[in-house]
C-alpha cells in the first residue's frame, strides 16, 4: 500500500476561524443526504479537529 501524500492549504487566521465556525456548526447537525460516502462525513470531523489544534481563539471566554 502506498503512503499517503500530504496536501497543505494556507489560510489566514481570519479565514481559518470562519472555516472552523462553519464546520463546527455543520457538524452539530445531521446532513446524511449530502454525503455520498461515510468518508466524506469523516473528513469534515477531521478538518474540524485539525483547526481545533491550531486555533486558541474559539476556546477563550471572551470569544464571540
């Protein structure tokens, strides 16, 4: 089996925050009809997790 290649996407901090907010809200509700395969849904959770690792702002008490 071949090793997976990494793909990097560059975002500004503001873009990453907007994407995180969107994906977080998206993942809070069911969207089964949008996904053709379970792996697509899994990727939304993985992207949210990666953004959580690098963004401190959404977890601060004064964040809105």
